C-alpha cells in the first residue's frame, strides 16, 4: 500500500475526516506508514480500529484517483461498409445503377450484422481454439476435433450470407464475383479465422465448375455453393506433405491404388491440412500401376476428391496424428493426417492433377489478397479512431503532425491495395462470364500472383497494440500467414516472370496499356498532375527496359537460371540469343531486386526429361525443388 502525506491537514486543528462524520484529533492524522496506517495520538494513544479503517479507505480512494486519468479509451468502429468511403465510391462508380441499388441495401444490412452479431463471435473463436481428443474414456480411438459453437455458427452465417454461393449463382453476371469479394472483404476481419476454409471452399467449387460439374461431383458442388446452413459444406486442400509445400512435384508421396469398382484408396501422410474439420477435400496423389510403381515428377500427380467422413460421421480411413501449434489462425484446426486407405474419386485426367488444381490456387491467392487488404483496412480504421481519442504530450494524436503523416502514408498504401484487389476480381468476373478481352485475360494472369501496413499500424496504439486482450495482436498474427500461404514472395515472383516469358511479353504490354489508360483519365485532374508525371516517367523507364531484345531474352534466361541452373549455361538461352553473367548481374542491382540472388546456392530440380510443361522448354514451377534454398518456405495446406 502506498504512503501518502496530506499537507492540507496541517492547516487545520481537526482532521478533514470530520467532514465524513468521523472526529479524530489532529495528531491522529500525522503519520502514514507503508505497511499500514498508524497514528500518533499525543505521546501514547493509539487510533481506534474504526479510525484505521477510515484512513485506509481514504488512502485507497486517493491512490485510485491518481490513475483514473490514465485509462485508455477503446478504439471502435461501426458499420464497416458505411464507414468505408473508398469502397462505396468504387461501387458507385463501377456498378450498374440497378445492381448498385440492390447491393447497397444488402451490404448496409450486412455491415450492421457484422458489427452487432458477428464480431463478438470472432473473439469467441479466438478464445476457444479447437481441441483434439484422440481416445475416448474406454481406450477406443476416436480422433475427434472439437470446435467451439462460435466457429460452427460462422459456418452457418457463411451459408446464409451466400459468401460462396454469390459467385456461382451469377445473379449480377460479371459483377457477381466482385460483389462476393466485397462481402468477403467486409467479413474477413470479423470472421474469427473462418475466411481460410471459405477460400479453399471457393477454390474447390471453382475446380469442379472448371471440370464441367460431372455427375459424380454435382452433389458436392451443390453443397459447396448452398445457402442452406444445414447443407453447406466446406472444403480442405491437402497438398503439403513432409518434403515440402511449394515443391509439389517432388514432395508428394501419397499413393493411390485403384479398386475393382473404379474408385481409389489413398495411402500417405499429409503434413499440413488446414480446416481439418471440413466436410471434403481435394488432394494430389500418385497412381500406382499393377506392379506398385508410380510416375515421379509433376506428370505423375493426379487430383482426387474425397469425403472426410462417411454418412455415419466416421472418418474415411483417416487418422489424426496431432493438431498444429501455430503462430496465428489458431481458431482453425490444422492437423497432420494419415491416409490409410481413404476412399477417393479421381477427378482429373491421370497425370494432370497440377493443371486441374491450378484454378483452386488462383482463387485462394485472390482470397489471400482479400484477407490482406481487409486486415489493413481494419487496422487503419482502428488507428484513425484511436488518434481522435488518445492524448499524448498534452494533445490528441490527431494533432501531432508526424503521427498524422504516418497515418496518411499508410492510408495511401491501403487504398492502392484495395484498388488492385478490385481490379483483380473485376477481371475475374469478366473471365468467368466469357466477357474478358484478350488483353484483360493477360492482365488477370499477371496480377493474380503479383499482389507491411498491419505491423506499422500496431505502433499507433503504443503498448496497447501489444496487449492480447485488445484483440490487436491476433490481427497481426493471422495476417502473417498470407505471405506464406499459396506461395511465398519468391514463388509468386517466379510465377510473374514465367507469365512474362510464356506470353512473350504480352502480359507486360497489357499491363502497360492498362496503366496508360488510367493515367489519361487521371491527367484531367490538376491536383494529380505531379503524380501522373512521375508515374509516366516510371512507365517510360519500364518500357525502355522491357521491349528491347536483350531484356526479353533476359526474362527467359533469368527464369531458367533461378529454376534450374544446372541446365542453363551462361551465354546460351532458348531462342539462340545469348545473355552473359554480366547481364544477369544487372538484374541484381535493379530497383526491388533481391540482393545477392546470383550468389545463392543452386536449386535442385527434376530432370528436364520429365518436364511436361507446354511452355517452349521452360521448366514448370511445379518441378522446382526449393528445399534447402533461400526460396523455400512451407506451403501450409
């Protein structure tokens, strides 16, 4: 207990405790000790027990009053849709009037539901992560994963809101995909981690649709795209095995054995299976021949559909080894699974599994962008509100120029990321309804793999941003997985480079043309003139370096050099045009280039003889082995 001296008492012959109805002599109020309150009454008298209690109560009251002014006011947001002026402005600018009217009403309603009903469920999911029970009380193996009621409610809400169905019903033609993305964008930061299974569910539905929805998969497709909470399914995506994630061609060891009835049994170990409580999954495996031999490399992989549980709720010859203890997305069950004869259905052509599942990967990458931008927007909204409430150095944070400069810079980054996201989903909607031009298709191919604010925004809350019970750290933790999921930065960079080479520069031409059109529109606004000029200068430099023959050859050489250095010799590239080591070093000093790439240890790859990619001799990324190299990070699915 703190000791306090009360100087004012010295000016009165009677202690101020008399004001509260207690009368003590002045001498009774002179001395306070750390361990308690003792009084000196003349030379010998002791304070009564009642007097002691009164003094202790007064001391505690004064101690609390000193700290009351230090309490922080919690930052809050309201209806996320109504508060997001950029989102509403974008929809007003691009959507047809009739579509906008219907969408606006639904999004306003959804925003209110998120604020009042769904956000509390999100925190409950964080506080109650899944629990794995391997055996029951009688020693029987049950392998049951328990999830909280809030997590199960999120699944019901996802169906009710049509978060998957909206994209496939196509009520608004090519705008349906964009509308779905907007709802996912609003839902993401309040989903309690449920955005992850929704991403894989959307990807699985896309794969089945791309296969023409064969009769055997019609029921699964209907479940994945249902608005009925009782019928709605979620899907997993079981690809990562013990030997790695991005290295699918060399890392997949799961074997499929054909049965007399035409079905298959899968045997193998899945190292990282997100949303292990899902209803179904798509997975890759190698089909064994009559002698038990499997084709290696990417051409040995086929795509399979399987139900996780049967009609009675029993696991489909699957054993759960353990749940993963992750940095983030703790709300979701991620497990290590043994497939011990799991019944599955072959849904791709034999050996064409990677090609078949590519649609799923594109969709989940877009969901990654949605989640990243949603987290950025959420942190910015909270930071802005906090700046209007928090007092530091005698004034509100919003009145500190340096703080507001930081907020403004992050806001620009968030807006840029949001507009990139909207452009990607707009192009996807056009492609899905066969309305995309050749240029738009090329642009979509470039932007999907091409797409720091969350960390910096946490700084705007000071120490409170580091406190678990504020809910802020979970946003950061869950966002960190996005730079790993569906390919790391290096993997995506190689994918961009590959798209440049395969299209012989057409995707770059489409990108530059799109930028030029946007600059022409922006040039009519005087305030944007300086930015337009700087952008044009940057585009000019990019054009100059992109369309000369040497640099186009460098794209091809750099791609082959990074993917399979042992089959590319300096000065010899496909097409007969030479690129020297000196030219390659020039890339290392280019703006944004990762320093020292040329000095990294070589990457191991499969033999060129097994390369089946139809890209003029370019090695497929699926054949690249990134293990033991600076390019390797796990692919958590």
